């Protein structure tokens, strides 16, 4: 059931009326002090940030290794693989490109 009234309420005029009729609370600069404190938050250095990231990556890898059936997955791999130098270069270049793209994306805050 739609509960609309027949009169249209103009939100802008309602807010303007409330601003004029309601008392303004004085905060003695409290809001300004809070905003200044929030802007002065300490950021982690690059090395601390990288160390934390590597630590949690290592923990994630160890958990994945502990909970995944590694022996069964290894049995699914072929017994011989022919790897050419060109495939190694392609794989290394792709990994380097992915790492550079991830670093650039995080460094420029474009996520």
C-alpha cells in the first residue's frame, strides 16, 4: 500500500526552515580539533607495509599447502614436460609484467 500524501513536500524549503528555527550547537572548536587529528594519522613506511604483506602472503601459502591435498595434485601432473627457453622467457616476462602492473596499481591508488 502506497502511503503518499496529497501535498508535496519541498525538501529544500523544509531544511532551510529547520536551519533557521533550530538552535546551533556550539562545539568550542571540537569538530576542528577532531578533523585535524584525523588528517594527521601516521602511515606505515613502505618497508613495514611490504613486510606485513609478505608475512600474510607467507601465512596464506603455508595454510594453502597444509590444507590442499598436495600428493593427489602432484599425481595429476604429467611425468615429463618439455620446457623450451622461449617458454621460460615468456613465463618470466608475464610474471614480471604482472608484478609491475600490481605495484603500479597499488602505488597510484587506482583500485
